[in-house]
């Protein structure tokens, strides 16, 4: 039972990451290989502001989101924009540009963090005092930070999901990801939508990083593992499918915990990749994926 | 016109090789010769990746993984079965060719981001297997192996590596100039049109995968008997990033680009390291700038300048 609950809690944080990745893939048709580094930036911003300024951790979360939005906007503006502005000129070169540029960005951010903050992990304070434990229905002891972080994460996740799925803005995002060209004919400024989506995804990833910061600590390579996990999830749920990526996140979170407990702990992270390749080869559209509509 | 371009590539490569061959006359320090040997290893791996990424347009993010497979194949054969290093290197070529063939076959239907993700998954699975099979590979400790030449100094290694790079470059030149080279480039430019014109897309793609992996495996096999240690560190995704970056900055899809990229950037990053700056920081910034503003790379610019002068 506690394995299941741990899985669900981890799943929530994975879902925050995977949702952003999935939105980016939907709108920009790009796998953002630097997604884990947005997670890392969030963790650093949280740890540094909370430790150096001594602000209330909940207020720091707002700063993390703001910072994530700004970073996302800058990156989109500088590096992603040519993707759709030079769409016709580039043709087949588009994929290779996207892969190399986000891959390079990932290396750049990791090493920038390494240069500025050094390779030492910085642990942020918990949302609640870390030593405090709560008892959940006589079954499970967990730190109250974990519980609060889970609640915040789940809350944001639900709001984001409802916004993307049902609000008018969400409908616009869906339109752009279904058919970029068609959406712009219908009067949607798809460039603007893409930059908003990119900024939002970056903020979500940063929030996940901040919430997990007291557990994982901020260090330059902290984003690598969550990032590859979110790749697995996005493929599992179907590239670009929002409900798919959230379900995939919970599925992976739970499966991983069970695998670690009942099969083998050392190979835990390897399982994910095996799932990834199996899915890519046999069912590239994922569990819930749909084929994009062509013009 | 295309013939001219490739001939120019070959000419420049020959000039580079001649310059390289003269280097040990001037550079006496064992340290810098060692750096150049490592640079040749990276050049070789970048040339291998370029065949797949630059000429065929298939974006694998696993070149360093194939280097690592090459390293461990040779290392384990030499360590456990006491084969000679030369035989080990030959076997590492065979092993990586087989793995490359399999991966190519798995990835046939995938392209773009899907292919990149699959190769990342593949890279991490292989690294995980090697790291956690302590009893065979000694995990993170690494497997120590005898060197290729018992007593030879760095000069011997330097000329051996250079010789192999020259050989591979010549073979690549003939391959790219041949009909097969045109097939590969037609797949890169438009695979649907290529198959419409009767190009066996599936076959040539698999071939490109196999050859590219084989070249990386060869470089890994050679490298392990120079360094004397096979470690899972060499298969990190960052290492693949280095190799891809060298090809991109040098000039993707040109014969000479990856060669120049490896030879210039590896010593450069050693220099930067002496100033206390993370060499990967500069390097990744260069990758981003190169792909964003300067797509033809070092060699492409050189070619342009040359065209203007003549």
C-alpha cells in the first residue's frame, strides 16, 4: 500500500514535467531535450531564495514560477522561434535543428550551473519543517513536507489540466497543436501561443524542481533523470496527448516503485528505457495518441 | 559540380593530414601529444556520426555508446580471454557492426525526435547494463586493459591513430562519391521522393547505421588500448554531445568538417580548461551558436571563402 502511495506521489511530480513536455511537443512538434534543466533551474531558484533571503517557502514558489516563465520566454524567443518562422525554407532540416539546439541548451545550462554554483548539492528548506511526520490513516508515515508538496503539485496539475482541456485558451492551444497552419488561418496567432506554451511548460518544470528540492537537493545534474523519465512518459501516453501524459506519469511512478521493491533496485532506471524503446518501436502513437491532422 | 566539392574535401583533408603528420616534429610534450591522440579519437567518432547524421539525416544521439561498446568488447576479450589487443580491436568492429545493424533495423520506421529518443534510451540501457554488471565489467571502477604497444611513447600511438583516421577518411570519400553516397544523401533530403525514385531506403539506412556504428566502435577499440581503462563514463550522453558538437561545429554533411572539428576543438577545450573555465560551457555555447547562426560550420565557411577567392 505504501509502495502505491509513494508511486502516486512521485507520479504527480512526473506529471508536472511530462505535461509541459507534451504541450511543447503538441504545439512546436519538438522534443525539448532541455526540459530537465528547467527542473534544475526551479530547484536552484527555490533553494537560493529560500536560504539566502529567508522568505516564506510558499512565497518562494511564486518566484520560482515567475522565473520559470521568464526563462521559458527568453529561450523560446532566442532559440525556438526560427523553427516556425523559417518553416518552409528549412523543410527536412527542422528536426535536426530542434534536436541539436535543445540538446546544446541542456549541456549549456548544466555547465552554467556547474560554473556558477559548483557541483555541490544545495538543499532547500521544506515547505513544512522536514523532521515533522504525519500519519496517514494508520498505514503510512510520511514527512509533512512530502504531503504538502504533493498537495501543491496536484493542485497545480489539476488547474493546468482543466485550463488546457476546457478553457477557451486551452482550446486555442489544442487548435494549434492539431494543425498549426489551420489555426493561423482561423485567426490564431500561433507564434504567440507557442511562446506562451513554452513559458508555461518551463514554469511547470521549475515548480516540480522546487517542490522536490528539499528531497533531491539542487545540483547541476539533478534534472537529467526526471527529464528522461518524462520522455518515457510522453512516449507512453502518446506524444502531444495531455491526458495521456498525465496518466502515463502515474503509471510510470507506480510501476517504477513496484519494480524497485519487487524486482531489482539497481536496474530501476533501466526499466523505463526498455519501456520507452518497446513503445517507440511497436506503438509509437502511445496509449492515447492520435494522428495529427494534415492540411 | 558535386564532384568538384568532394575533391576539394579530399584535398583539404590531405593537407590537414600532412600538417598533422608533421606535428610530432614540433610538439615534444607527451601531454599535448596525448591530447592530440584523444582529438583523433573524437575526430574518428565524429566522422562516424557524420555519416549517419550529416549525410543520411538520421539523428542518433548514441555515438559515444557505440564507442563504449567497442571499448568493452575489446577490453573484455583481452582481459578474460587474453587475446591480443589487435584481435580485440578487430572484434570490437565486428561487435559494433552487429549492434549497429540491430539498432538500425529497430529504428527503421522512426525518424526525427522519435529516433533521437530511441537512441537516448538505447544509450542509457547499455550504460546501465555495463554499470550494474559488476562481476563482469567491474561497474564504475572500470576495466583496466593492457596498452596496444607495450613500451611505445605517445608518438607511436599518434601515428597509429592518424593512420587509421586517414584510412577511414579515404574509404568515406569513396563511399560518399559513389552511387551509395548519393542514395544516402537523397534519403536525407527527402526519403519519400528517394523511395519513389527506386532507392532502397530501408536497406541503405540500415547500411548507414551499421557503418557509422562500426567506425565509432573502431575508434573506441583503439582508444581503450591507448588509455588503458574502459569505463562507463565514456558512454555518457554528454560524451555523445561532444562528438555531435564537433561534427556540427566542424560542418555537418561535409567530409572534412568532423575531422577539423575534432582536431581543433579537443585541444581548444584542453586550453580553456587551463584557464579554469568549464570547457563544456564554452563548447555547448558554441554548439548552440553554430546551429542557430552558422549552419555550414567551420569547414563550410572555409569552402565559401575559397569559392570567393578563386
